[in-house]
C-alpha cells in the first residue's frame, strides 16, 4: 500500500509523464481517482495491479474512435499507461460541459456499440464476478454474513455457467452501462469508463437499467419503457434475466460494503442491501438508495 497522499501521488505521476500538476483539481475519488489538470487534460489514476485494465481502456478508446463512436479520448503519445507505485496513470482530453445520459440516450449508445465488430486485437470474455471475492473478504462484516455472501457468490457462479453463454459471447459489451458512464455534451453522447468492456451477452448491459427499475425502484415505468423501445428489447423478458439481475444485485451490495468500509455513512445502506438479498424485505423493488 502506498503511503502518499492522493495529491502527492498525482504530482509523482505527472512528473513521470512530463506534465504539470500545479493547480490540479480533484474530480472524483472512487474506484479510480480523476484529476483535472491545466490545459483541458484529465489524469486517471487506477488501483494497484490494474495496468492491464488501463491498457485495455486506452485500446478500446482508440477502437471506438476508429468506428466514429463518440467516446472520451486519450491524449496522443500513450502507447501504454504510466506506472507509478504499481498504479496505472492515463491522461485524457477533458470533455466540454456535459450531463449524464438519459435512458433513451443510453439505449441508443448501447445499440450502436453492440452492432460493432469486435476489435481485431482481441478482447477477453466478460467476467461478472471480477473482484467480488476480494470485496467480500475485505468488507466490515461478521463471519456468518461473510459466509452467506460467499455461498451466494458460489451459487451464482454455477447459475452463470449453466446459462451456457460462451457460444454467444462475440459481442462487445460496455460492462458497466449506466447513465453516469454516458456524458452528453452539446454535440454528442460520449461513452466513458471501459474497465469492464469485454465480449459477452448484450443482456448484461441492459440489466443495469432493468435493476434500476425493478430493484432500486428509481427508474419510472414510462422511462424504462422508453429505454426498451429505444434499444428494441426488454431484457426482463429473457429467461436468463433473473441470473444476471441477481449477479448485478450482489455486485451492488458488495460495492456498498466496500464504500461502507471507507465511510461509515454508507453502512446503513449496505446493511439494507444485504438484508434484501437474504429475504428480509419482501419482493422487489427494495428502494435501494444510490451511494453519494
């Protein structure tokens, strides 16, 4: 674990890349840390051990640009991420003023993405369980709840494999398709964040909005209907949807516990999600609240 403050880590990363860091502004600190630098540049600092993932993000961004799909653009001259204390650092063009995408805009962007031919350089298969064991182990849980989450993870791994999806996994999916990963400017809707981009079932990308409707209860019925109409399908009508929904809910619960470990304000929501998974709050929607 590095002992540098986020600002000191940024300064070291910028020095290694020959870029100024004076006057940098923190945009977001989460799974990745984003900084606004002088000259319309954004620095993205990933987690330790994620160099390969960051390299994939650069490659996907270039691939999308080759297909004229609006997306965030890396700065030129980055054949690979910079490595600073085991963390990947990449530099991107800052987008002009923007807002999150609407449900219809997201559906339209996904439909276009799903029709693209896969990159020639290859892309790995979707892993919907990535980092879940580590998150469960690190969560501030008691031993019985930790065992229950591991058992649920094992059951869902079995259910995922029983769907027999590998034969269909020739489509590029975003992997984390929600409105916050679509930035709409005055001229276009730009895709963001390609950490989870992979070859997989298109239903995985559609499940996020369906969960927003049926688990969170945050997406109004008419908005969800417009999303389905814009994409051309309702994933909840697919027989395998309950498995993808349950995996997504497990991911969201584990993420809540990860955040609760860093900020006790999230513990109530994390406990609520856990209780929902194990039947304490009846049928969906469960009224899950987004983590601020």
